[in-house]
């Protein structure tokens, strides 16, 4: 296992002061000393990887962490370089960022907004992190994004799918590469209409929190536009583990499609329960009953086992993509860890490279410079085809892939097959789209 | 007119008549014992006096005021203190604190939010409590944990806690139950001493004839929930009905 | 001094000293040294120590004195936080009104919950409080999203009215909480040789509240009211037959501790203006129970130590990753290094829960009185070993050694 | 009406899980006077017995198939479970499929051993300690157990399906004269309910009709007296603890096909099962069982769309609301005894 020398930064950072300081304590306010928060003064720069390490999303968090470690390796010129070789921007040279060696600190979000903020704060206040990234839920992403805005560091969101992250809760210092609820809806609806027909009655079971609300709205409005009818929307508690009492009423409705707006453990359980109740074998109104899961999580889908076979959903990325970027990333990730990466790992890896690249191009770690470099940035070679970081809301626009659970998986990582790639034009929306209204980016905040 | 008047009290538990038409009058400044075989309704009667139970019919007045419908702590504030069969004390507190609490209760009533004042600054009450402890020969143990005391000391402490309130009526619920003869005698002496030192009315519920006859001025015999006779100890001793209902069975 | 006994005054002065100099005490290791990982002297964690200390002190007034084990105390903290953020949104960014309203709202909520829950005792009481807290959490996370922000938490936005302040600063950012212009995040740093100490305005505001809260708690412990509360715990039957009504005493204790929780919630949002629903989840209520028990139930300083211990684990141990381990043990030969790291690895970083669980068990098995007992034992051992004079330095570093038990 | 029947079935099913966990909890409360926060962890350990057994049955030997490649382009490693080789692929596969029912047998000795070790090694030292200490130590133990499981099995749910023969659902609609397909219920959930009923009946019969049970019940009522009679109640309590652990463990095993087990499933159940026990009344076994089913059924009804549209969020809070109402109207829960855990 390769090692990264983490301790040196602090030695170098304070080494110069130490000599003078011994004789006479120097007192200064942090605000006036630096041009922006945590300006790296030594030969290294610290990034903060804030992922869930305990709680239900711990495995997803660990996969994100693996991707971050890989990205740091590549940035520092170790390993095979991964996507740096396929990335359309060639600013990165494998000598760290702006010549400074990349070091990192890790923290545990516990998938709680409070804990995530505490962890991010310690990275900023104690470890001098100049960028925070990670997370695997929208609640955490929004909370940490707001914190980074206040503190004056950049936030590169990890896995977050709710519209709010780049909608009503968007912030100038925050960026999201992952796709969102609206895109899932826009990508899925035509495919569903194509597969299942336009005369369908959909029943929604929705996780009773923000992500659930925005995703339900996105899917229902997109499918209704295709002619589907929404029979019922039922909110299910986050803490629910047994969904039988929510599935049973579906049997008594005239719905012929069940949309499970659930993620993670909720998704595993609700899907398993739905299949137990024989919904897949049902015929309603002369049509086969179908189940849809708008957002796939491969790690969790593994928990649902065979139940996911044939079920439609959307994904940000899948390791079986055959473009050069994806192949390079899967190769170096697989070589290092022995199994293919998840979409969470992918988005985190890409976000890290994008940040590093933006810093190189801006020539500074100053958040305002980075924001400027990322806004409107167009790139390719990162696994999703040509992609735009839109200036208006800091959301990446790229093709969205519609997948379905594989009928006969070859191994435990072979979960889904690609059904269709919805081109970026179809999933693009106006920045002031009603599903995203109500927020403003504000100005970039360099802190200090 | 006694300080405690019980008139026509009835109490049923389901089909069981626990108390049937109980009349009782406890004269001020006397020791009044209530005796009777097991199940005679002694405890039920006591619980009716202190507010734990409410009689179905009848009246209980203390010093001319009805106690019925009042909560135990209100009845205590009227001037009735109670000693339990097994000493009920604050086992986690020190001996001094045990006696201080009734001092506060007497001065401040059932509730007062004195969260900022300090206990040790209440010199007057502390002195009062210490005097009381000295009175029952426990001043030397003032800082002991009450829970660590011997059973006899616990009984003394409980008495001290009751007496420091200067109650007008002290109810004693089998104060010597389960005690060895020596302890029983000590308790009798303690009660005699207490009685000698102050004007106080006592109502004792007791099983032990020895205790009753050493202390009581008047005795009421309860049988099957009804008072059988009420008289002086001397007369009770020879009363045929009593022998039949109580003493006969007791041999 | 301060109307306290000599021992209490000494304890109080030690607590003042520790909070005042915490930025030094918590940063014992020079910047850049291998052990700097264990430094806890950065503003966020120091604030958390104090805030959760306040929370635990308040909880201890209820649990430690009356014995009523509330399993839903986090609800008051959460409600207080929401009230605080709403003050920021509606009125302005001054922290004082927010903190005061937090206490008030938490107090009112605890009157309601306490009035109902205190009709029962023992585990029935615990479950009633748990039920109220869980309902608060569930509703705040879902149905009440318009008021609470739901999953993402209630946060400030540029569109808030802020009648007595600006909605948005001239620089285009959302204003930050401040005390009459002194921003809570303002810090100044002191470089002394290799050491770097951070003094944060928000921390010292918390410190003021914490010292006041601790002082009030000493006063309550030593007051007739405190004695009555211990009487409630000891023997309610005797209490009623002594002419005292336990109900208002317990309710008062419940509300006081609810307001402490509200104060903690208010300070939390004053330091970081976002209120998440998770802080009302049952695990958060359980955490404060654990803090109190771990530190020493019914002791003055115990809950603060318990709070500090758990927060330290959560924030410091969880951040140690395998790279850091490798670096620590890099002096060992390669093979041995890997073995050592492999042994320690499960207990740090993502395994911090495991360490926490083990620590809970060890403390409760070997130190029935909690950390305070541990401190007393160490203090006693040192006292025996080195005689009386030698213990003062150690005692200053270990405040628990000096703590006096409740009685 | 059909919806109503379905929700009763669902409620009974949820109730079975609650009742089984609560039964063990209340046994431990009642007999040992211990607040066991690790009881949920025992349920989780049981579930992982099923996972472990299926892993054991799936132990495979690995061969390299040079004709195929894995995702990195290296030769594919193919693993064949030994049971396939020993019993032939079909019988072997069936054996693996049946790992959950088999795990019942597998889990009994394990859970008894775990319960025994827990009681002898830890819990017995806490009989005389305050409830607060019991909470702290058992909570600590619960964390340790679940972190150990997480260390070996990860945080994600692990699919443990029921045997193919038991997958599918039963159509009550046709049986009861409703439209077919309106009241269908999964076989495994029916099995779970019947299993729970059988276990509950067995525990009750054991306590009711054996001398052992009689002594334990007497011990629950008055521990000291029984101790004075010279009966070694401690040893019996150890056995009771092992039984409680075993009940929780078997409940966990049987639960795995309903929801894929993960390391924190015990904690998810812990709070609810405490509520169930307390609503049922401390120290009352029938109370715990009855409250389990009652809350299960009410929870199911509260999640019907007809009700959630009228009172939004009622499905989130119904259990707690009911708990509050019951505890306020019945001071000691449904069937609690006076003085148990009231201090």
C-alpha cells in the first residue's frame, strides 16, 4: 500500500514562524493575514474528504473515499493517471495542484447534517482544508455547501440528487457534478413511455423528506407530460424498514406502475417488499405491473439481490461505460482495489480532478478564482461525454443514462444494463425552472 | 369534641366491606391506640385519614376541617404527620438533610422555588434541625448517610422528621412491627419521652399489646371494619368482646 | 466567594480557568507534530465541548437530582435551535435575542412535555419523553419541512426578511451571527513557537454562558430546591407525607433542564446557523444520557467531562485514517508497521463507534461512578504516592480530581 | 374491506417481529431486572447467523477460466461452491437456497451460547447496579457487536432470500370470496407469523407448565423470596437470558428474507421494541405480546393512503401517539404490574 506523507504540511507551514515565534509571540488576526480562507502557504495543499463512514451509507462513503485517494494519487503524479489522460483539459501535470503536493484529511458525516458540518468545520479550522467534497445525501450536501459558502472555501458536492442542491439552496462556492431529480425524470419519462406505453396509472411511494419530494415531483410531472396518470402519492417515513403496509394498498388501487422514490436502505426494503407481494407478476388493466426506481445506487441495489432484475431507473454513471475516460478510471480503480467503482466513487473522483484543474487554470486557490474557472466550463473525457458546468446554477449538464436491473448478472458488481442514453438537450432546463426556483447563488465568498 | 373526628366512614373494595360505619374521636393531647386483628381495617382507616384513600361515605375532620379530598401533602400541612411501619426516610440524603426537609416544608409550604438560596445559609432551620437531632440523640450522626443507619436509628430519624414539623397529630402505623423485644422497648421509651416533652396527640395503630398498653390513654378495638369498643386500657384488658374478637384469636 | 462553599468555589474557579485557557490546554501538541492530530483546540470543537457541556449539565439537573430519566431531551435542544434560526431569519443576526428565544421556546415546550410525562415515573416516564421527542423528530423531518427545513435543516437564505438587519450583505453574502457587531466566527491566532492557538469570539461567548450555567447548577445543587429534588429521587412517599408536593418540584427541574437544552440549542445555531432535525433523533437524546452516566451522574463536573469525552471521540478519533496511522508508525520496519496499523485500524476513523462502545463498557465496568470516579482515584493515588503537596499540578490538569460529589 | 384485511395481515406480521423482540426484552426485564439495550443487537446477530450459514454453504474453490476475462481484462476467476461439487449443482444450489430455514437450527446453539456468555460474562455483574449503568454497559455492548458485524460484513444490506419454493404469495381473495389478486399475501410473511405464534406459545407453555417456568415466574414476582427458599434462581436466570437471546436470534433469522439484514437493523428495532414492552406493561409477558400486535396493526392502518391524506404524517407518529395515550390512561401500560421499574 502506498503511503502519503501527511504530516509535512504542518511542519512546513509553521516552520518559518517557529524561529521568530520562540523569542516573541506574534499576535495577528487570521482575517487580515491571508487573502482567502486557508491560503496554502507551504509546498502542499489540503483537501477535505467528508464522507459517511458510519451509519447506513458507510459503504458508499468508503467507496467515495477510495476514489478520493485514487484522485490524490493521480494528481500527485503517482499511479497510472486515470482520467487525467482522457480529460479534455490538459492543465493538470501530475505535480500536485499549482505545484503543491496534494494532501487530504478525512471525516465522518454520519449522514447527519450536524455531524457533517462539524466534520467540515474541523477540516477548515483545524486542518486548513481549502476545498471540501463528499457526502452521499442531499441533506448533508446542502448543509455543508452552505457552511463552505460562509467559511469561504469551495464545496464540490459528492452524491446528491435532489434539485435543491443546485436549486433553491444553491451557493456560489458549491458545485455539483452529479445529475439531479429533474434530469432523472426527463431522461426516464420517454423511455418509460416507450417501454410501457403512454396509458399508465402510476402509484408513488415517496421517502418523506426533501429529496423524495423533489424527485417525486420531477418524475410525476415528466411522466404526466407523456400521458401517464398519477393515481396516488404516498409518503413513507425515513425510519420505515418494513414497507408491507404501504405496498398492500397498491394491490387495491388500479395502478399498474409503482414508482419507488426511495434511496439506500429504504430502496432495498421497499423493492424487496414489493416483489414479495407479487407485484412483478401482476396484471392490471391487461398490462403487466411494473416497478420503477428513479435513482439507482449500485451498492444498495446489491442488497436487493435478484429483485432488481428488469427494473428501470437512472444513473449518473456506470462502470460498464465504454468511453475512454470510464475505461481508464475503471482500470486504475479496479487495479488498486480489485473491484469496479460505484457511481458515487466516479462523481467524487471527477469532482476532485475538476477542482484541481480549475485551480490550475485560474492560477490560484482563491475560491473566487476557482468559481470563475469552473463557471461555464466545458469538458469531456470524464466518462459522461461532453459536459458543461453551467454558470447560472453550478450544475453539470451531460447525458443521462437510463438503466435497468440485469436479469442474469454475471457477478455481484454486474447489476444493471444500459437501456438508453438520454442526450443532454433533453435533460437541460432553464435555470429559473419552477422546480429549481427560490434560491440565488449569491456572490463567491473567499472568506478572510 | 376531639381533634380528629371520624364519623360514619364506610369503605368498600369491590364486594369487601373494609370499613363499616366507623366513628372515632381522638382527644387532643392523648395517645389513642387503634387495635384489631389482621384484616380488621386498621390500615384502611389510617389511609383514609392521610388522604391516600377516600371513604365512600362519612366524614373525617381534623381540628374542625374536613380532610377528605385533600392530597396527602395538604393533610400533612394541616398538622398531621405519619410514621410508617417500616421507616420511610430519604435514604440517599444525610441525616441532617432528612430533618431539614420537614423544616423547610413547615416554613415554606408544599412548594417553593428556592433554587438560588443555599441550604447552608439557612442557619435558623439548620439549628432547628440540629436541636431536633440532639433531642433524639442523633446529633453525632448528622452527616451520616441515612440509608446506612441501623433500623432503630432509622426509626428515630423518622420520628425526628415528623416531630420537627411540630405536628398536632402524629399517626403511627405499627411502629414496632417486626422489631425484637429490646428494640420495641426502646421505641416505647422514645415515644414516652416524646410525649413527656411536648403537647402532642398520637394515634397508634398497633398489633403488639405490650406497646399499646404501655402507651395508650384510650383504645379503640376494630373488628371486621367496625369499632367494637372504645375505652381505657384497663377496661379494654378485661372486656369480653375484645377477648373474643381479638385476644382469643391471638393466643 | 460567589456565595459558594470553599470546595465549590475551588471547583468553580478551576472550571473558569479551564474554559478561559482551553485554547491553550486543548492544543498541547505543537503544530505539525505527529501528535497534532490529537489537538482539539480549534473553535468548532471547543464550542461543541461547551455547548454539549451545557446540555449535559442541564440534563443532570433533572436526571442526577430527581432520578427522572428523560429519553427525549434532545427535542428541547432541537426546538431551541429552530427558534434561534427563525430569529436570525426574521429579526436579524444578533445572537442574544436568538439565544433568549431558544431558551424561552424550549422552556415552553418542556412545560408541555413535562406536565404530561411527569404524570408517570420510572421507565414509563422515559418512554413518554422518548415518544414526544421521536414525534418531534419525525414531524420535523417530514411534514413540518416548511417550518424546519426537513432533511436539509433550517438554514438562512438571502431572501429572509431580517427586519432589524440586512437580508444580504453588501458583498452579496448572507450575514453571519454576531453579538452587536462582533462576529461569532472572528478569531485571532497566537503563534508561540511551534504552537498555534486560536481564540474565537463565539467560543468565548459560549464560555460565558457555560460558566454561568455551571454556576447556576452549583447553586441549584446546594439550594433547598436541589435538596428537595434529591428527596424526590430518594423517597417520594416520604416527601408527600412531609407536606411537600413533588410534582411542581420535578416539573420545575424538568423545565430548567429543558431551558438548559434550549440554551445549548440557541448557542449551537449562534455558532453555526443551521438547525438539522437529526439533533432531535433518539440517538441524540441517548447521547446526553450517556454523557451524564459516563461522566458521573449527579456530580457537578461529571456531565461536562462525559460531553467532552464523547465529542472528542466523535470529532478527533473519527478523523484518524490509515494514512495517518502509517505515518505514526513509519519508524517501524515495513512488515511490522503494517501489522501494527492493521491492528489499530479497526478502532479509528470509520471504527470510532467501536472504540466508543468499548470505552462505555470499560468505564461502566471499572468506574461505576463514571469519569469523575476515575479522576478521584487518580487524585487519591497521586495524593498517597506523592503526599499532599505534589498533587496540585496534576489536579489542575484533571479537574475531575477536585470535583465534589453532589451531597 | 379487502384493504382492511390486508392491513390486518400486515399488522400481525409487523406485530410478530415486535412481539418476539419485546418478549425477550420483557423476560430479561422481568426476571433479571436488567434494561438490556443490547437486545436489538441479539436480533441482528440472529439475522447474521443466516448470512454466515449461507456464506459457509457457499464456500467455493476458485478456478481460473482463461477463456473469459473479468472487467479489468485479466483471466476470469470462477468460483464453484463445494456443496455443488459434493451434492451436484442442483442439490447443492438448493441447499444454499435453503440456508435461511436451516439457519434456524444453526442459530439456536449460537444464540444460546451468546446469551450464556453475555449473562455470565457481563450482565450478572450489573443486577445490583443502577439502571443507568445497565443502560450504558448494554448500549456499549450493542455498539461493539454491531461494529464488529460491520467490520466483517460491511454496512450495506445483504440479500438473503427465502428458498425459491417459499417465494410467492398466497391469494386470500379467492379463498374468502373477494376478487382474486386483491388480498394476496407473501408465503414467507405467513410463515413468519406462524413461526412467531409458535415461539410465543412455546415460551408461554414453558413458563406455565414446567417447574422451571414456575420458579422463574415466582422469581419475576419476588426474587428475594425465591432466593430465600434455597432455589438457585441465578442459574435459572442465566438460562432465561439464553432463551431470550435465542428468541431474539431466531426472530432475526426468520426476518432476513423479509428485509435484507444490515448491521444496524437491531438499533432500528430497539426503540420500538422498548415502546412495545412499556406499552404492554413492565414485567408482563402477555402485555408485551399483545402490545406488539396492537401497535403493529395500528401502524399498518395509519399508513393507508386514506388515512394519511386526512392526517398527514400520522404514519410517522402513530406508535408514539398511541403509546402516550395508553400510558396516560393506564398508568402501568396495558398489563403492567405495580412497582416494576417505576422508580
